[in-house]
């Protein structure tokens, strides 16, 4: 039993020795194959298209960034102020929209391709574009951090794509919120205008009614001969009353009634006598200005700077060369063993071969 174990150990050592000797005899095959693999790896690493990646991180704006948006949005004007969450959520919705992707694909990505590349199908090009430009949430919160990533063959171009894509999203979001604010302001201005018209119509009707009452009182005053205001005392020397309204208006006298009638007939406008009209006019003016005032707001902030990448993410040259070296050694060993094996078979078949 011990003899069999010793024989097996000796056989294994002999086989390992034979393999090592075989590999050594074909060392130039191993070196040649490895050198070829390394050269091919170097060619791929240094001549294949390099890919640079630019990345931007976005976070919600501050209250001061949206201050202009909320100018005048108070309870006095019955307007709820916009919150940071509302503004940033609107921006993110545009940032993630398919419409923006398609517009950027047509306006920026397609013009950057060569004529030969443009001949490929639009579906294939769009699928490739989606791999090169990505928008992903960094945090689970809907109004948290988002990253915009662009991969191109030029470092400066990748940064330009990131900033341009974010700017397009902001312009769309600002346009949307501006339309909402403008529409809301126009509707409220129209409502204020209707209220003003109604108040003026009511004022005109009240003036006509007052003139009718004054003319009736004038007729009574002329009939009874009351030319000047008449004072009526209630019996006490310190309690004089002048109840000259309603049915007793004729006591104001012919002269006073004629003067008031003439004053009301000569009025060009009742605005000064209408309660609350000036407040309505001030609100209407505010809403009209708000409807046409351009908004200057920031709907996001950069979390850090968008740096120009210094190193390409593809290909990783060091890794490629190392893999080529390892693969070359493996192929070289296989080639050396194959050559040694074939050489052994040829020797056995030769006429002078002896066992």
C-alpha cells in the first residue's frame, strides 16, 4: 500500500516535471503569443474611441431663489404662495419628461453624429442616446437630489450636454409656471373688472334714485315755501335736530336741494363716491401687471461643480493591458502544450523513432 502511494506521488512529480520541461522547450511560443495579445490590447486601449463622463447633482432651490415668484402672493390678493417643493417638483417632472429627451435627441445628439452614423435606424440611435444620457434620483425622496449623467467622446462636450440638458428642463419648467401664473392673474383681473363694472352700474342706479328723491323733495319744498334749511327743536334748548333725510328732505330748502341736484347731474363719474372701488382697482392693476411680468427664478441648485472629466471611463487602459497579458499567457501556455504534443506525435511517426 505504501509502495502504491509512493509510486503515485512519483508519477505526479514526473508529470509536473514533464509539463514544465515541455513549456520551457516552447517558451518562445508562450512569449510570442503573449506579446501578440499585449500588442492587441495596447492597440485597443489607445486607438478605440474614448468615452468621458460628466455628472451634475441637483437639489431644491432656496426660498430666496423663488422670492420673485411669490411677490404679491398674499392673503390680501387671495393668492397662495408657491412652496419650494412645488417649484422643484415641477422642474423634476420636466427633467424626467420624455418630451425633453426627444427634443434633446433631435436638437443636440443627432447633429453631433457623422453622416454614416445618421444612416442607422432612428430607434437604434435613440436607444443608444438613452444609454449616454441618464437622469436618476440619488435619494428616494421625490424632492431630493437628482443626478444628470452624459457620456460622450469629448470631455468638454459631456459637460456641455449636462448643462444644456438641465437648462432646457429649466426653461420648460419656467415657461409652464409662467403660463400658470399669467393665466391665474388674467382670470382674477377679469373678475376684478367685472366687480368694478357692477359697482359702477350700481352707483349709477343709486345716483338716479337719489336724483328722483331730491327732485321730489324740491317740489315739496317749493310748494310749502321752504327756501333755506329749517331747524326743528325737540323742546329742549340743547337738543336741536335736523332730520332732513327721507320724507323730511324738503326741510333742507329749495336752494340746498337745487344745488345738490345740479352737483349730481354735473358729475362725470361716481367713482369717488363708491365704497371699496379703489381697492378693487388696485387689485385689478396688480393682477394685470402680474400677468405680463416675466419671472426670474431659480428652480434648482447645483450640488457641487460640474467638473470636466480628466480621465476616460472607457476604455480602462491599465485594466485592458493587464487582461490582455493574462489572456496572452493562458493562450501561450495552451499553444506551447499543443505544439509540444504535435511535435511528440511527429517524432513517434518518424522512421528512426525507438521506444
